[in-house]
């Protein structure tokens, strides 16, 4: 439903799962290396979730169920000491209004890709990344009231805790959405409340 974009948190969590040591990043990612274009780390993931939220979209009690699966990759980029992150994920969410029993479902296909990583020289990194894809929303009776599509650009400021090549100890200090992709102009929470009333 895109009501609160968890994209930055998802990116950070996924990067941590494929974190590398500084030695590996510097050896394989060095420009001119025979392995400069080969992925440093490549993996798949799959998870299911089922939980309750008491205050969804301004006071609605909901059950959120779903599944997400995808592929992650860390890969060197020429002329950069850093490995760049990419995630391609596919999944669905079911949002059930507990007061009415009505459900809104979303089907998501998205790619998260680092665009630029900059060492700020003060213990922080600036990460510019983009998400591209489509999220289709289904209301009760399989109606498709709206969808989101396009590319959204983010900028993160990360405290790298003195280890710029090891994302496992990173802390996100700031997250900014710079440009939002196309989609419905209707507020997602308003749509949810109307569809599940």
C-alpha cells in the first residue's frame, strides 16, 4: 500500500545480510582486477510474515500477512572502492481490517539499486539509490482501485562506525525521498479506509 516506505530499512537489512569485510571489498573491487565486474556476493531470500498493527493508517487495527522473495547482489563498480548493492524482489501483502474483515491486497515487483556511494570523510557515507517497479492494489472482490509504478530516488546518510566497507554495523542517520514515481494521486490510507469500511 506504500503507506510508509520501508525501502531504506529493507535496503539496509538486505545489505547487512550480504556484508563483506574490507579486505574482500578492496581485493575484488579494485579497478583493473580480473574480477572487477564479477559479483562479490550473490544470494536469494524468501520470507513470510503475519503480524498485527493496532494503529495502521491513523487508528485502524489490521492484520498484515504476506510473502516476499528475491535476489540480492553486491558488485564492484569501476573507479569506486565500494561494492554496490542491488535487490530484485517480488511479493504480496494482505491488509485485513479487523473491524470489518475486509482485505486489501498488494502485489509488488521492485528493484532496489545503488546509484552512488560517497565517503563524506567524517565517518559517514551518503548512499543514493533508486527503487523501480510496480505495486498493484486489489480491493475486496478483486477490484484494482489503483497502482503505483515508476522510480523513486532516495538519499541515505549512514554512520559507518569506522568501517566503511562493513555494512553490518551501519546506522542510518537520515533518509530523504528525492523523487517519487508515478501512480495514483489518491492517498493510500484514504483508499484503504474506504475499501475496507
